[in-house]
């Protein structure tokens, strides 16, 4: 199997890298994340202009028809520059649900506008008091003739503060969990916005008999929801790989330039060995994320593969983040220096769609299902 990018994939990666590198340095990012929105509409427009927002949508839906490998290549660059734009939360995850479960009319109405950067979506699934793998949805859907309403509370809704349309999961009257489209500004929808510790945004959203439209048919959409979450795990994993790459680069550059006792820190064998261990962790994370991405590219939507990748990426992120801070010393935790911000983002990714311990428990619970290998 060939794991090298094709010429087209390299061009796509380089285009994303060039745009984000010109748009963000640590100082610019800090200023943008301190605004009310927390990300740049100007950069968002540029992403839409070169087609990156519609990358994963089919050409019939106004996108580029690219696959998971191309999406991964772009998200690695997002993580490398720590770009705060909500590509995963406002496009990939909810847009993927619309593409998979929506009717022809809904896809035509929404996905082209999303790809052009005019409409922001958000996936409202998690609820207060629950954690991955989200064992219960308590938000309910009620039907009156052809009309539907939702009642319940969703928290946290990543980038739900700026969403125009919400994709909401809710219990159906006849059983099962359905998906609904809700206008974020409609009557009966209350948003309580907040900033996350990694300088991004989210919202707690309450629905009180809020008007809703079934996404496609009002049937159980559990399989679509699981597939969307597995895709999101791979997407955030790619972003984490990019962030870890940059943390390692910053750390090795620091060791080569910072002097102690008249020599650079890179002359101290113990420190270079610790940097080498960081590189090993990065390669483990990169390999597992590639494994998860290639599985999706082959049409394999396997929660076990996703958990394996999430477990290793979470472990690598913690190791690389902690070592980067330690090897930088006090400067590593200052607001002006980027390393601490990378660690915050990696910590948030590790806790999104299931933490490392959560995935370890899921994998451990299935050990008895495997047979013994006899040589």
C-alpha cells in the first residue's frame, strides 16, 4: 500500500499551509481569539474561496468531492497553525450529517451555502451529565401533524454560539434517536455562549417547543450519528498531529538556540533523548491517525479502529505537550509564547469525543471477544 501523497494531495496540503501560514502567527492568533467571535471571518472567506470548506462535500452538493485523506491533509495544517476557524465543528461534522441523512432539497439548500462560507452549522448531540459514548439522549421530539418541535438541553455544542442552523439529535415518539434541523434564532431556542479553555467557543442550547424539521425522514439515525462521531475523531486526530508536529519543531529549535553554561541545550544528552522520545510519540500518533483515515477512505466505519487511534493520539499529545513545557521552562506557559496554547488545544482535543481513559475502557471491555492465537 502506498502511503505517500499524490501530486494533487501535496498541492492541496501546500495550498492550505500557505494560506494559514500567511494568516496566522502567534500574535495574530492571540488577537483573533480575544474577539467576541473567536475566529476570523476574513480567513473563513479565504478558506471558502479556495474550496476548502466544501472539500468533503460531493460535487453535486457544491463541494470538491475529496475523500478523508485529503481532508486529513488540510486538518494537519489547521493544527500546525492552531487556526481557530470552526472547520470541523461548523462544516465537517454537521455538514457530513446533512450529506448522509438529508433529503435532496435539504442538501441543495444547505451544503452549497456552507461550502461558500455563508451558512454555519453545529451538531448539538451531547447533553449535560453525559459523556462519550453518549449513552442516552433526553431531548425529545414531538409531532403535531406535519410539524415537529424539540424540548431539551444540549451541552456543550462546539461553536454553537455562531451557528445559523443546528443539527440536533432527539428521541423520536416511536423510539430511536432522530436528527432535526433547527434555526438557531428561532423562538424557543436559548443559547448561553461561553469560551473554552483552549480559546475557542461553544454554547449551551436549550429548546422549549422549538420548531424543527426532520433531517431526511424522521427515523432512527443512530448509525449516521455514530459515523459522524467516528469521522470527527479522525478529524480532530489529524488536527492534533499537526499541533504536535509544531510543538516538536518549536522545542527542538529552542534546544538548538537556548544556551546554558555557555553551550546550547542541545549539547545535553538527556535533553536530546527526551526530544527523541517526543518524536517517537509523534510518529505513533501520525501512524494511528493515518490508520483511522485510511479505514474511512475504504468505507470502514469501525468504532474499535477509532478508539485505538484516539487512545494513542491522546497519549502522544499528553507526552509531547508535557515535555515541550518542561524543556522550554517558564517561557512555555506564558501567554505570549505559542507552546502553552498548543498544549491547551491538544488537551481539549483529547477530551473531545471521548477521553483517553474512556477509549481505553471501551477497548479493554472487548478484549474477551478476541480468540487465542496458537503458533
